[in-house]
C-alpha cells in the first residue's frame, strides 16, 4: 500500500481523497488542516487520523507521499516541510502568490530529484489527444480563452492578497491548455475593468497575448456572474476551428466530441504510479507547472501595472527590467499598505 497524507481538508482535498481511496493500492494515512474539525470530518470518511497542523502529520511518519491542497496564500511552508522529509508531493494550483516562493520550491525539488505533480488535470482530458491530432501540421494562429464565472464560495477568494485574483487562481487552467496547443507566450497586456469594490480582485479582465511562434491570443475573465457561463479555449488554424472545455470538444461549430470524464482520476493515478516507481505519465511536474504559473503572474502584473509585460521565451518568465518578484498583488499591496498574508490556511 502507498500511504498518502493530505494537507488541507477543503473541497479539492476531499475530491483527491475520494479518488485516492478508490485505488486498491493506496491508503489515506492522515489529513491535516488548521481547522481541526474539518480535518476530522474528512479523515473520518477515510478511516484516517486527523491533525490540526501539517507538521504533526509529517512527524507521525509512515508516509510515502503527500498531497498539498491549500489556498494560494498558504503555499511555501507546507511544500518545504514535505521536502525536508524527502517525500514526493502532489500540489494543487496555483503554486503560490509570488514567483520567488515557487522558484525556491522548484530548486529544492530539483536538488532532491523527487517525483512531483501539479493538479492541472485538464492535461489529462481525453479531448486533448483529439485536438492535437486535428491540429497536426496546422499551427494555431488565433487562441481565445474564457473564464466567465461567479465568485467561488470561499471567504478568502475576493482578497487579492490571499487568492492572487481570478487569472492566477482560476484561468491558469486555460493558460496551461493554451501552452499545450499553441505554445509559449512572449508578451501579455491585460486590462482590468474599473473595480467598484475597492481592495477586491478585478471582477473582469481582458488581455492580449502574443505567442512566441507568432500566434495571437485573447483572454477574457469575469467573476460577475451568478453561475459558470463559459470556461475554455477556442483555437483557429488553417481551415479549422476548435472549442475545448472540460467536458467537450466542438469541431468547426458542428461536430461534438465528449470527454470520457476520467481526467481527475488519471492525474492522481499517474502520480501514484510515479511514487511507486512504475512507468508514469506525469504530464505536469512542478517545473512544468512553474512555466504556466509565470505566465499567469505576468498577466496579473500587467493588469496591476497597466502596461504590457514581455516574457523570456525560453523560461516563460518576465524579462529583466520589469518586476522580478512576479507578484500578483494589487497596487495597494505592491506599495506595502495592503493586508498581510497569513502563514497558512486551507480552502
């Protein structure tokens, strides 16, 4: 049995726990959350002990791997503590609120040569293979990304110093998909709508993206709606238009291909395979996710500073001369008068 500990007991952690518990070769060894009651509720469903601090979970020992399922502002300490135990880990996106935290973690992972995976489960959609086959020999020339949705029902989400904003926290899935189907991005220019809720995340953003191979892109995000309206990526190539969501692929506005719905299971199974030393199809190890994270932070930076941001095409990082920390904070927090970030909190 592969024994897995989980840090965080929110909805995403619960989803992973349910999937992992369905594998005959995996057991949930413990769940930690600063809200002990929530940890106990989730742990009791899986016959596991609960902890009020992830340090206690790690100190209990007997783990083969750890899932880190905490909100954006809580990343950093849990990952480093897991790495100090020389344990592989799976972490949910986004990787952090700032670039430096994620880069430090990536450096330590590389030093220790440990298996990692990040929860970009869209990479495991059955639809991706269909899309890539259809696009073979036909490079994408236009990409249109959307995340038009509501405000998620968690207290921290509207606070930019805790969530990083909608692009970093949600639309990063669409950005990751764009990197898969179109390629790396060399420049972004994001324009936020006037925000009538001072100190909260931008409720709508429009952005232009220039891809390194010459393709043009647009991204529209909004959390103004009462329900999820449109989330996905459209791409146009020579004689072909594809529209991808988490559930279906629309070809030329006519033919529909439904996804098999197994992406959220595959992403966990392949990580477990890697932990067990088997052949594993881990499509987004931490270093790969870092490239998408840099892109999301560059868009957030562009929106905050009201100017284009040029990225290093080889690394997907903001170029020298622009802000080196890649912070997704608002103008208030950039100037030091925003709220301070708590050290840990779960979803």
